[in-house]
C-alpha cells in the first residue's frame, strides 16, 4: 500500500514540474505528499559560513511552506515539507529516505556533468540506494494518466510483479511486457509467461507479451516506446543477480537522458 509520495526538489524547473506531477500521483493513491529539500554543508567552510547556511535554510523552509499551502489548496491532498541539512551526498540522503510504503517522484533533465555522464546521473545514484520505487519525470513532461505502459522484464517476472501490481491496480493500463535478450523466447515459453501473468494481473487488464533481441538494448526500448506512444516505462532494478547487470546498464543509460517517465521498481529482498 502506497501511503507517501516523497518529492525531492531543488526549486529548479525540473523540480517544480516534478512537484506538480507528484501531487497528481498522490491524489490518485490518496497518499501524503512530502516535499524534501536537501542542503549539503561543506565539512570545512570560511568564517560566517554557518550564518550563510542558516539564511539558506530559512529561505528553503519559507519556500517549501508556500508550496505546501498552494498544493494543499489546489489538489486537496495532505502535503508537508522537510528540509534536511547534511554533510552526506544528497542522492544518498534521498535514496535512503523512502520507506517500503513510499514512492520517490523526482524531476530530472539528465546528466549535467562529465562525471555524471561516466558514472551515472544523480537519479541513477538515488535508485541504487532506494528501497522503494523511484518515478523519474523528465523536465518538460506534464502529468497524464499512464495508461500505456511498457514493462521490461527478465526471467524472474513473478518476483518483479510483486512490486508492480499496486500500480496496475490503480491505473488499469494497457500493458506490453517486453523481454530483450540474446535469444528470443519461443512461442511455448511466451505462452508460459502469459499464463503466469494472467494469474497475477488484476482482472480486466489488457496485456501482451513479446520477446526480441538487440545489440543496443536501450535503443530498442526507445524505438519501441516511441512507436507505441508509451507514456510510462517500467523496469525492476536488480542489485545482486547478474542478468541484471544488463538491467542496471539500461537504467543508468536512460537516466542520463530521460525521454519519458520511468518507474524503477526495487528488487524484492
């Protein structure tokens, strides 16, 4: 059960867009929206640096309070805010802030530095730490009901469905399950996967299961998403098992240049 939508913001255009998106998601799930601003302190600062941090902290709190008031009135949802002052990396703080009943909704305009291009965007670093779903929202993408979903699945589809099912129940979307691997699944194997999904999916949901191969998996996903006018990409991020080095690379690559909303589900422990 989703009870909280956590929306980190740095008051940028991408952050403000994510707040509006997160408010609508919170309304759908009847969840509390929490706006979070993380402020990283330098471990060593010049004289009066504490005064500067204090002023910045006060300004952030005032800005968040104004946003909370505006959002509560406009969307009629429960909305609160929090400012965290820390010496740790902000992506670590955000990633560890979400509980099992939480979705992190975060705006992104992709990798902004050479370091992020090589090692992954801040969003990717948050995903690596998060124990809850992370919903990535591109900077210019306005909220619309995610009714056409592309789910990239692996051999462990039954486990992946445990994290995904609540979203299918709320949105009742058209679903395409796509496996991209070196060997295309046989018709018999596809039939087995379909039967397994039929048992787990909420009744009434239309879905298809497909398999394809590709040298560049990310390009294949992009091609398919645009062709079918996908408005939400879903993928389960695995931290331990192999195959899933492939999945991690997909998440890392797409978060560098987000092209549509992406819901990244955590691995079931």
